[in-house]
C-alpha cells in the first residue's frame, strides 16, 4: 500500500508492504526508492512488516531545496511520527544507512534495533557516476542499455515521461545529496545505543573491511559485523543471505 504524508509544504511517499508483523522501517540509498525493498519485505514476512520511505527527491516523494544531513533525519522522524507505531527497528542502505544511524543516535528512545548496509562512519562519496548518467533515453531498453551492468540496480527508479525515459530522482539533486553525505559521522555512529548489525559486501567499493572492523570496535560489543559475497548493494546481490542475516539479527534483538 502506498501512503503519503506532509513535511512542511512537501509531500513524502512510502510503501507499507503490510502484514501483522512488527514494523521495520527501511531507508533506501541513492538511485533507488522504497520499491527496492520489495524482495526483502517478502522474505521477512510475516514476522516483520516492512515500511519503506521514498526519501526526499526520490520515488513518488517531492523534490526538495535542500539535501543536508539534518533534512534527511528530520524526514525520518516525521515518517516515524506519521506511522504512530512506537519504537521500531530501522534498516538503511548507503545514504539510508547514514540516515538510519543518525536517527538512532539522535533519538535513542525511538529505535530498538538497527541494520546498516554497506556504509561507513566516514563517507567519501564520488559522484562521477551520477553525472555520467543519461538524462533521457527514447525507451526503457535504451536506458537500460546505456547503464550497462548498473541497470539492475537502478531499474526500480526508471520512469517514463512525455519526453522519453529517465529516473524518478533528479541527477543534480542527487549530486547535491551525495556532497552533503560526505564527511565524518563518527559522533553519530558511537552515539547509537541499540543493538546494531553492520552488513558489508565483500566486493564493496564503498565500505572497506578495515573501516567496518573499526566501526564495530568503537561500539564495544553493541554492534556486530556480517560480511556477505556481494558488492555495495548487498540486498540485491545476495538477497537470500541478506534476508537471513537481517532476520536472525532482529530475532535476537527482540
């Protein structure tokens, strides 16, 4: 089910995959949207009811004038309030992973468990891939062809318009968001007090093994690391293993 709620003069969208299970709020990464979590929602049902946000500038949510860190965290807080579900588990990938641990660190009473997928406490994002994206293509197949091996990771965001095919996110907005994501976020990471699972893809070009180990060490027994045979988008490359790791962790943190 798709829902909407207002944040100021903007409207944000989300997908509630339904069921009677405990809520799990899911936050996607750049180039994606809430629908990217459909396979995970199916795998985690019926124990968990995945509710995924289309973050500002993504999916069916409105574009925004600003994509700073505090903006994203405020959106997550508004999303959580709108749902009215009480303290919840939160999962985030990449951009969504930083949003998730910043929300958990700043609002410890609202998050019961945290899953962070393939992003560090220090982020040095390269937006050259973003600026190289085709802004328009004559057909869906042409857009997929232009993306090559990256197409399966972005296809949930493909959109048709009067002028052809493009994305549900704006390329310039994404660059602004990636620039704002960069930086040292150790303070937020070590502020998280709930049980945390950090999932890293062994072929990741975003999170190194050494940095992941340091993140776990700085949380002194409150966080654990799972490394799965995948690239940066672990939930796509290793779907079954990712779902199993998330399910086992959440079961243990109940």
